[in-house]
């Protein structure tokens, strides 16, 4: 009797373990930047809309999304090393193909440089947020002269204090920061519209890690499903994402 009870108990534990493993396999982990929650709460439109779109679309496939909040450079490392399934969000930047494969596009973004209005013509000291070993940004500037900063917030503070001449980054993210937590800098900083690069927006996955590649397949399926089901347009519109950042009709086919 005792032996039978032990066997039944072992079978029960085994089934629980398999259930937990199954539940874990139905979770997609995204490495995100340190201000992830703030951007969701205060509504950085393309960011919050993309997060909601992926959550809702993946839920239709029975998956949950888990955010791993880290400083941006470390979020890159977590994705490259397979500690996270993917990097949210990731623009199609030069050099990124050396370590990553990208999901289907989920939006469009403009990259350029912010400058201090009192130093509009100066371009000697150029900074960008630390991205990764291979990633490059805005080829219109000499990338070998770039000063890397840990966060966009740090870069804007240097720009406001005229310690640098240009801060290269996403136009939409920069404008979001200047309208929220860095609003005190807003009247002194402007965006240079003369040098802009359009980049598609994706989730990045490590190209040489099978688990990451499997997650990419699931995410791509969810993106296609969400677009075809009308989730994409509904969520983007609800969060007031500028039309210029929507996928084109060609991308949505």
C-alpha cells in the first residue's frame, strides 16, 4: 500500500513538473530598457502600442509576455546571450545583422540628432546611447567620433549643459522624453531635420541560439495574426501613434 502511494505521488509530481514546463514554454521573454514601465504608463505611443499589440496577438496563440527590465546595453547582452528571447524594441540599424535576426516589422521610426539651440551649427562632439558592439546609428555622421552614453537621459543632460553638440537617437523617443521627465530641457533643445534616417521597427533575436529563433517564429506568427485580425490598426490608433510610424500597406501584406 505504501509503495503504491509513493508511485502515485511520484506520478503526480511528474505531471506537475510537465505542466510547469509547458507553462514556461508558453512564455516569451523580452529584454527591455530601464524605463519600460514609465513609457507604458505615460504613453510613449509607438512603444506602448507595440507592447499591447504583441501581448494581445501572442495571447491569441496562447502565449504570455514577460519583460526583463535592464539598462539598455545590458538588455542587448541578455538577448545576444539567450538570457532573453528577444529585444524590445529594435530598429533595423546597420551592424545589427552581425548578431541578430529581426522579427517582421511592426512600425517605422525616424532617427536623427538633437542639438542645443545656442550651438546649432556645432557638430564636433557627437553622442549616442550605447547600443552594442556591432550596432551603428545614423551613418550621416562619422560614427568613429561618437561618444557613448549609458542612457538617453544622460545624453540630454550633457546636451542641455552644452558638453556635447549632437545627441543621436530616435526622434520619437527624444520628443517623448522632452515632453515628460526632461520637460525642463525642452525650450533649449531642438531636433535637426536635415539629417534623418527612416528605420523599420522590430523585435531582435539572437541569430545563433535555437530557443531565440523558435521564439522569433512564434512572434512572427503573432504579428501576422494581429495585423490580419485588425488588432494592429486598433491598438495603434487608440494610442495615437502618428500615421508616419504605421506599417505601410505593403508591409502589412
